[in-house]
C-alpha cells in the first residue's frame, strides 16, 4: 500500500525528483571524499607509535638544530633510544628524481620501526659512505636497481663546490603503512654532514623512543623547557600530535571541512524540505480523496515520511557508491602514494546514515504534519 502511494508521488514530477536525488548524491559524494581524505587534512594517522617522541626546531619544522640537542635528549630520564633525520632539500635533476633524501644514523631502523629494511641492506648502507636505501615505491616508479646512481641537485653545497650530490643504491626499504613514505632515499648522516660545506654538526628531526607512552608529555615538556629561552627552541611531542600540529600550521583545515559539510547539508535540508512541501501542496486534492475513500491520517503521514527517506537514502547510497569508485582512481593517480591514507571508514558510513535519517525526518515532518491535519472538506473546496 505504502509503496503504491510513494511510487505515484515520486514519479508525479520525475525531473524534480531526479534533480533532488542528484543534488543529495553530490552532497554525500563530497561528504565521503572529505572524510576518506581526512587523514591528509588533519594529520591524525593510524599506526603511529605512542612511545615515540619527535623533537624539531620550534619555529621551522624543516630547519636544523645542533647535534648537541641529540646528546641532551639521550640523557633525559625515560628515554630508551634516540635517532635523528637530516633532510637534504633538493630539486628535480633532469626529471630523474622526485623523492627526498634524508640522512640517518645507524640505529634509525631500530628506533623508527615504521621504516623497515633487511639486515643485509642496512649493513650494505653502513659499509659504504654514499650508500643509499631507496623506497620500494620510488624504486618501482623510477626503475632503480642495486648499483644504480641517484643524482640529486640540493640547496646544500657539496665539498666539491657544486650543489650536485650522488648516492649509490645498495638496497631498498619499505614502510609498514602509508606507502607514500616510500618516496624517498635513506642514506648515512655522517656522509652528508662530512660532505656539506655549511650547517655542519646539525640535524633535523630527533626521534626518541621512550620507556612508556605515559611519559610522553612529561619528557616532551622537559625537553622543550630546557631550550625555551635559547636560539634553538624545540617543539616536542608524540608522533601523532606533532603530525597534527604540522598540518595545523596551514590553518584549521578540519574546521573548514566541517563548515563546508554543514553548509552543504543545511542547503540539502532546505532543498529537500522545499521539495516535500511543494509536493504535498500540489497533492492536496489527491490527499483529500485518499482520506475520503478510507486512508487514515497516520497512513498518509507515514507515506510522506517514507517518501523523503527514499529520496534522501537513494542519494546517499549513490553518493557513497561514487566515493568508493573514486577512491581507487585517486590512489592510482597518486601512483600508490595515498594507499592506506585514503579510505572510507565504517564510522563515516554510519555517520552518513545518521545524517541521512535526521535530514529525512526534519525535511519531511512539516509536510507530513500538513497531510496529517488536512481536512477533507476544506481540501476539496480549495481543489
């Protein structure tokens, strides 16, 4: 019974129904894409270790800090192991290289276990000053093989007086999650520091493995307080917190996302509400006839509610379906860099259904109430 009424109502104005569903689909497509890429906007990535603290220059996250800071961090109570990363900023040379080179010390893989390499490859890098481990994804893209040369034009001058740097591929590394981190070249910090003509004795980001995640805030505050009034002030914190703060440097993107989605769904609420109100108004005489032949007030009330649900959830399913189709295309376009970083979580799908339910109820309540309170005599007189 309900389906007969709803079907007749939906197809009464086919173009209006199709356009309403299309607008709702676009809204949920936007919702799905923004939520699936929320990691990129917020920095809140899964799989980051709770027992790792990152220490970097406070006022320039890509800057350098004295190597003596590494020694201080090692001395802090509660710190188990310490490693560090020095970035060799570079430009593309002849289109050959698109990644980033960073120098590390010998225990980097023991401390930062998200990066993985076999002992054979690690030993090969340690035994050759200019030895480098290339990320698996970068190696696949550029067809790097062991023995190949990686040539980089850097902003740091080499000891030969040029900006050109050359490393030999001695192995490869992978990451446990987020293949985008495999777009890089890991080499020996000592080789970079000995070869550059400026910024000697400095490093970039310090990575400290602590005894317990509960000590993270205490140790971070202690490190930052030690350098608070110096020209080498630091910013320290758990890995996930620092990642979020780094994204926050570009503005509160999460707030912008939420405002966009709120505006979109408020608009959809108005569109759907207007559609349902107009549809009920156009069917005033029809509703009166249905009531006169025995249809109850509650039946017509529910039919209007269900009509809104069908319109909203058809758009919702189409929108989320398009999202699921687009995610693999986006990952493919990124050449695998965004794999594991872009996905539509079950919580996002659940939130979409909750939003759909709320929008359906709110947008249809007043038109359904109008149908419920409709007087047959008055309606037929107006019709």
